[in-house]
């Protein structure tokens, strides 16, 4: 079974984040997955919302100034656990309308 890491950058995305996390939580997949969030100093703490959908043991969260959009991919790549087989760079305001999307993405790569 493949392990998937979903990377997401956050900055004051409270309005959309709940719907995005809900859509990912409803995925029909046999792949283990976890999240790595980097929060560029949002006004509100997103962790309670994140933990409404996902177990704390599957979440890595860092709150820090990123220095700008151009640095986020490098910072996020440093957060990826070693046992990750596949990485999904996820926007914090894009909803997964297909409940089989993760399965389809990984299946296409394998």
C-alpha cells in the first residue's frame, strides 16, 4: 500500500479550508495518507478545523513566516516524511469533487 503525503500552504483561508478538508476526508481510497501544513502566520489558528477531519497523528503542522510565495515549495518539500511514496501539492481552496480522486491519481502513476 502506498503512502501519500498531501502538502498544503495556508494563510487566512478559513472560509474555504473546511470544505477542502471535508472533500479530502471523504476519499474512497486504500492508500494511507497524511498531511503536512505550512501556515504563513494566519490570523486564526487552523488546527481545530484540521483536527475536526483528521487524526493528529496524521498531521504535521508548522506555523512560521515563509519569506514569500517563492519559498513555500522548498519549505514544504523539507516536511515530507521519508516513507512517502507520492506527494500531492494541494491548494487550500480547491475542493475534491470526485470521492475517488486520490485513488485515480495514484493509480495513474502506478
